C-alpha cells in the first residue's frame, strides 16, 4: 500500500471514530443561548425610485458645473 494514502487515511478514520467533540465546536445549548438580532422582513423593492428617460442636456453646461473654479491650479 502507498504510504501517502496511509498517512491521509489514518487521521480520517481515527477522527471519524472520536466519541467526544473538540472543545471549539459549539453544542446546541450554546447555540440557543447566543444573542441574535431579530429578523425583520424587508421587501426587495425598498428604496426603489422610478426613473424615466429624459432628453440629454447640453454638455457644455454640465461640464461648466463640474469643472473647478476659474484660476484654480490643478
């Protein structure tokens, strides 16, 4: 038998036969005592805003509104 298969299979088999859980696995009692925020229902359309297509605005005015003030060194 290949030794690497034995090295992998032995811990898996012995771990499957363990009778007690490791200490870091929570038991059902711990899960029941944990505090969790209540579940509130929120509809999937919360915050939906109806948007309609509009005609394009002149790009020069849009550019002037977003440009830095005159004389600003960038």
